[in-house]
């Protein structure tokens, strides 16, 4: 059974940092891409960053704004998102997901999400 479990969310002040983690199981991690998405209240879900675990190639979307860094550890089947200089606009539920490769619409499994709240 494919499982993706996020952790590391919480409450942080403006300008602070958080590190999210996604633990994957039930599939061959190296064969897939994993990515971070977020959804703020009343807004559509948006992509944050994606990493192809087969070759380590990385894609950042506009929401990452140069403040976020995605990494993965193929030996541990984990993916992290380091978020720095957090802004109130970063408040959202953050999800990790799986795809054959970094793409727009091919994400087939999702975690349950972890809440990030940035207070001003």
C-alpha cells in the first residue's frame, strides 16, 4: 500500500523557518518523483516544488519564491521541504504527493497534509 505521511508543520512567526518531511512507503522511491503542494483556505491547491528521485532533478514553482528548498533521501525514502523567511501568505495545508515524474497532472497518491500557520 502506497503511503505518504507528512510531518513538521506548526505555528511560526513571520520571518521564521520550518522544515517539513514526507515519509514514503509501499513503492520504489527511486522510480518516482515526489512533490510538495499547498492549499490555503478558500484557494486552489498549488504546486510548490518537485524532485525526480531517479536523477535528483528539481523543479520549483512560483510559490517557492526562492525561499524554499526541496531535498530527498533515497536511502530513507523521505523528502523534505526547508522553508525560510516565511510570510503570512505561506499559511496553508502542505501535502506531499507522488508521480511518475514531475508533471502538472499526474500525481496519483497524496498524504494527509500538515498545517503550516505563519503569524504576523
